[in-house]
């Protein structure tokens, strides 16, 4: 593909229509300022020529791209597809293109991805994490574009943040389990990212309040259904009298619930199971899985609204917005 | 954020190090050509200044960005996270940045996303679909960059394609079900995208070969576990004597298997269940779910290798590469 086909230019479009280049340029910026018949002809010509808008001159002149960068921890986590839906419900109608990158829950990879997106002069960034390298923070400072951190409630946000309190939500869920008489509750943790740690803090607080002893089952492997089964078996080894499991997310919880059933443990009669995020799998299980409903689409929507607001110079006095959560009781407690 | 902080320039870095701008520029292009001590000082200075590389001059001069665009149908489909892993195992070491866009299985959205990525002068594109709008095809022609279509084996690829034959794989799986004595097998289809249709063709061919009558359960809703349960109940309404279900993917199959169990139907004694893609959920279920193992990571890897090969001017005589598939029998047949 080293033969270079010349991309059609504005001049090519103008020649085809019999209009001036300036008219075509105006059509691109403010179509309503061009006579309707001409606008229609320009649109047809662009389509026929396969015209591709070139962002580069604008990027060079104004360091603006009309694009926002969105960093996701993974490309397959159901949790983030709702966040994306929320973001795009706002960014699309605002004429902003969303460029995605993913960082596999690694701060170093996040740094590289942010560097790349900044080199494309994105006009704003949405980050799914609150923990960043020093270099990331310095780059964001020099880039001086709005940055929105989603999912958590950081004490010191880079700029603005929209999320929920994972520790409080976890504490409430585990408190419900204790309220139903469970005394030997394990926490199944995977990946050990920051949110997993926050949920663990909530679990520990609930247990401490009831004078109960924690059973912590940790792995740094990424979450999966089969891993949930493995962690449940590990927990039963560590505490054969287990009567409850609180899981860092619904993938782990669903796998653990299926493993309980395969082992002949009745849920919830003998052991209760709770997850986090209230994903679809929890509703497909019998019994339905108790979980924390996280307002992910709303978080994405509000994040995009505020990012655009910041791009327009708006000030938000509440830099960190708590979108709260709800509890889905299901039938597994 | 309308106050504009000036981004550090190459000159700023050079001044800090006490080197010439040309030395800093050389360091960026060919670090091994710069004396080690100087290189170290430049790296430190860049880090301290929060220097961000600017792609724009190169984009303007050479219409190259050292970035490739990757279009995914969805941001939460497990199937594509393996493809992405395969792509990045090659693109990262080659120094190419992957920019992702998603199109929600819509040709029109794909067109918009491709337009956006081309406006950033991506050097190549990986598409997850073989069906495109006319305007997409025209834009790709004028852009004249390498394009790789993954997952399917199109008769007329835009450029190159790497995938598998979904109809053949589906026909083999349904043939196995028939071989085990199943006579009333339904196909549970969702989304009705091109690959769902190809798998349906394989299912129909297997049934026709055995003189059996199809039971087609269709919906254009996106796949989910709960939808799988719903489609299973619909299938039982349509054919109360159902003794097998072949599902367009593992989300649907897992939901259908769980619904069978909730209805008291023994799998596989009374009804056998098969899916497609061999996702982790199928291994966590009891009985384990029969499925078609699709070589997704390998598809991503080979796609990226060939895309880069094309960018370097290589020719591939086999324009469409069949990566084949395997059958995971599980315990559900």
C-alpha cells in the first residue's frame, strides 16, 4: 500500500460543485450559513469523492481536535460498557468523537496511553482510575485540558470526579448479611486494584463492628467466573464453617455461587452469596444474586456533561460528585 | 480550563539539558544515536518538564500517525477482548498506538467511526465486520491505507481478512448433536448480525442433511444471559418436545442452560445445549457447556502482523486466511 492515492481536497469538492473553496469550508463549519441547494450539492460531491475531513490543520492552529480520550481498564468488563453508553449519550450529540484506550489496570500503561492521546491533542480526558504515576500527573498539568475521574470519590481529584463510595456500599451489603445471622463471612478478592481494596475496607469495617473475624481470600489474577469457583473452594479450605461470601464483583460471585451448587451447598440456606455491580448474570442465576447496583450509565453521562462544561469554562464547586448506589437483594442472602 | 498552559517544546528540553534541539530531536527518533549520558539527561529533563510528544507536524508532513484504528462492535463483548490482546501483542512492540472505536453493530456508526479515525490519519485499520456502507468503502479507497477485516472469511475482502468459517463450525456442532440422537433442535439467535446469520446457515444445513425441521427463535435484542433464558422459554413454547438447543453464542447458551435447570430439565439427559466461542462462563457451569473454540487471540495477532506487513509494502497471496476452530465437547451434549 505504498502507492499514495491523493485524498480529495476542499478544492476538489469546490471544483466538482462549481463553488468557491470558501463556501465549502463554510459548509463544513456552519452548514446553515450556506444556501440549501448549494449545501445539498456539496454533500453529494463529498460523498461521491469519498472526502475525508482533515483535523490536522485545526490541530496545528488551535491544538484542538474535537475529540475526547476515554481510558478503560479493560475492553471486556461489562461494568464499563454502561459507563461508555452514558458518556456517548452526551459526547455524540455534542459533536465530540470519543477515542478509547485501555490500560489493563496498570498505572504504567495508563501513563503511556495518556501520552498517546495527548499527542493527538484530545480536548478532554475521562479516566477510570484515581491512582496515577507522577509523570501522568505532570503531563496532565502541562496539557491543561479538563480531566474527569470516574467511579470513585478521590480525596484529591486531578480536576473533577464522579463516582460512588465503594467502602460504604460494601459495608452496607456485608451488614445485611450479618443482620441475617451470618457469622463466618469470607471476602473473595481478585485483581487487587484500588476499588477491590476499598470494598475490602467496607467488608472489614462491617465485620469489626459485629466483632467477627475476617476470612480474606486474595488473588491478583483477573476476575472470571472460573476464578470465582476456585476462590470459593479456597475459602472453604480456609474456613470449613463458612456461611457467607461477599465477592468483589459479580463475575467472582456468580462463579462462587455456581461452585457452591456444584458442591451441594444450598444457597442461601447454608451459605449466602453477594456480589458487586449487579450485572446481568446475577439475574440469570437461580437463586438471583444479591449485589450492589452501581449507577454506571449515570456516572458516564454526568462525567461527559461536566467534562464538556469544563471545556466551556464552567466551574463546579462540588469537585467530587457522589452518585450513590442501591442494594439488589436477590434471593441469595 | 480556558487558561492555556504552554506545552514544553523540544527547545525547552534542549535548554534544560544544555544540548542542541537537533540532539533532542535525534534522541526522539533514534535514541541509540545519542551518547548515553546525554540520552539519560534528556530523558530526565523530558520527565521533569512533563514533555508531550506532538504528532501533528509529522501528520501534516507525512500523513502518518504511527497509530492504527481498531473498530469493535461492542466495548463489553468478551469475544473481542481476546482479539484485542492478540492485536496489542504485535502492535505495541512495533511502536504502533491502537486507537479504539466501537459501533454497536451498526454499519452507519461504523462509517462515522471510520471517518473520525481517518481524520486522525491512522496508518491502518482493523475492522471486525465484513459488511460496510458504500460511503465507508469509498472513504477507505481514497484513504489508501491497509485495512484488515477480522473474524469472517469474506468473498470480497476490502484488502486482507483473517477469520474462520462460522457456517462450517455451526454445522459441525449441530451435526454432533444430531449424531447423539437429538431430533428436535432449536437455534437461539440474537442481534441478528452477519455472523449470527452465518451460524444459522450452518445449523440449517445440518438439519436439512438429517431431514429434520428447524425451530428458529429470533430476536434483534443484544445478547445477554437473561435473554438466553427468555429465548429458551420461547423455544419450549414453540416446540414442547425440544431435545436440543444450539445457541448463537455462549451468553445465550449459558442463560438457556441455567433456565433449563430452573425449569427442572436435566442437561444433557433431557435436553442438550451448545454455544459458540467457548467463553469462561461455559467452563464455570455444571455441566460444562459444549461450544466452538474460536482462535480469537491468534486472529488478532495475525491480523496485526499482516496489517503491519501491508504498511511495509508486503504482498499476501492468500488474501483471506482461515484460522479454523475446534470443538469443546463439555458435558452438555
